[in-house]
C-alpha cells in the first residue's frame, strides 16, 4: 500500500495562475482532508470530505476549492494564486472520522507563489 | 485563548535525558487527544493517542488532565532519533464537524536531542 500520495511535490506559481493539487489514498478511507502548514501557524484545515461527492469548509477555505469525485481522490484547486497561499499543503485521510481515528498524512506539496 | 497551545521550544536535551512537554486546550468539551510527531520537512505521523487513564508506549507516556485542560508527553531515555517536532492534537467535538475526525493542531514543540 502506498498510503496517501500527493502530486506534485513542489510547484512555483506566479500570482494569478491556477493549479490543482492531487491527493490519492489506497486505504479505502471515507474521510479526506486538506491542510496548510505555515511557519508559526501550525496545521490549519482548509476543506474536508466525509465521503465521495461531499465536501465541506474548514478553518481557512477562502481562495480554495475542492472536489471528491472518486472515493480515493481529493483535489484541491487554487483558481487565482496569491502570495499568501505560499505554504506546505498536506492531505490526510481517515477511515471513519470517529473520535479516536488516526489521520494518515501524505508527504506534502510545497507551493511558492511569486 | 488559542484552542491548543504548546511551548514552541526548542528543548535541547542530552541523550538519555527525560523530557516533558505540556499542552493546554481551551474547549472543555473536547473528547479525544493525540500526540503526533513531525520530522523536519516531513508529514505528521501519529505518535500516540491520549486516554483519560494515561497511557504508555515504551519510553513514551501520555497523560490527560481534564480538570486543568492539559495533556502531557513524557519521553524517557531520549534518543537522537527522538529529535523532531511534537504536535499536540485535539478533537474539539462540536467544531467544524463535531466528531467527524476534524482535528485542531497545536503549533508544535521542537525537541533536539544532542549526543
């Protein structure tokens, strides 16, 4: 099992460009999450999904859109990138989202917006 | 008061030392608690869950104090390989999705174990 994978690993964008980050998991997990991690800020939840075809907003959803067309994939889109979106993006998944459920993280995508 | 607060450190300790981290949380309704470990430029990984009765996993001991709303992590006989950032994580129960696995992460405490 590959677990949670993310593509790309690193990307440089110019302000205003768009891109999509792909997260894939092979553990048949229902729940998937997108976080961003910034120095001094900790991990913050952008959007999450409790199942195929459903998405919901997290703590910092503005400027991002997501889609969960297939259970194993969770896409994060930036329609018009801004320098404030320079960050490390982590995808995670969990089986059922219950109270003691472990979240498994992907290796991260480092995004630099110039 | 921030939801989950940790001392950022760094904690610089020699090999073999015992080191303890504390973390406080603001939501008294929080139901579940975890410690994650994050190595430099890597993803967070679950270290251990924290149970009300306290729990131990080898050299690691986690404790929960609901009355004072803090959790702790004790590492005994520190190894060089313990060097990492330790993230205190809380499920707020009633936050973004209630029990839907949404977690609140502390900013982390950096540990550096020296030879």
